[in-house]
């Protein structure tokens, strides 16, 4: 199975009080398996420090694979109103718990291979997702900044 990069690399920039370097993700093939490489845009010599990597099906946004250095279920971010029926509503808020965040330097990654310091959360059975031909996927990686790449299997 061959894989090709489709379209372009999409860069996400998270801004704080200073400008952070963006993460660029590239891809190559080895024995039919995609290998993803992580570099900073401005400082390509520096290893990228990550906290999480996710693989989504692009069209459905279905999460297929997630690895993280901390339990993602500890991030609860919801504040709002819930309808109580009959035109009434109730304010609800869930506590946001900030887990200890560990940054791990990652230069390359193969889907299904778990780097030291990471744990797989999706799928919870520990298996790696099977990539399908002619389906677009998004691999995203985050740390202090983030990046993502859109790619597609070509069926040849």
C-alpha cells in the first residue's frame, strides 16, 4: 500500500505572550508504512517536544489513534447551560483538571509505535488502526505549539 501526501501541510500556531515556533510534519514511506518526521519551522535542528499525537479520518473527524504523555480524559472543558425543559435552563460547569504535562522529544513516528513516555488511549485495546485506500487522514501533533498533516492512501 502506498501513501501520498495530499494537498499541503497545515500549520497550527498557538500564541501566548511570545511567538512560538510552529511544528512541521513530513511523511515518507518504508515497507508501505508511513513514517512521520517532526521539525520546528524556524529551528529545524532542534528536536520537537510533544505531549500528544492524534490520527483522524479527515471527512468524518473520527478519532482513530491517540497517544499522549498524560491522560486526555483529565481535560474537561465545558461551561454552559443545559435545558431543563419547559423553557428553563440550568447553569452547569465541569471542573477543569490540569494533569502533569510531560514534554517528550520526538523526531519520527510510525502509527502504532508508542514512543517512550507516551501511552496509547485510542483505541484502548492497544491495536494500531488499519489505514484504508483512498481515504484522507489527518495526523496532528501538539506540545507548546502544534502542527498537522493531511495525507491519503492512493490505492496502488
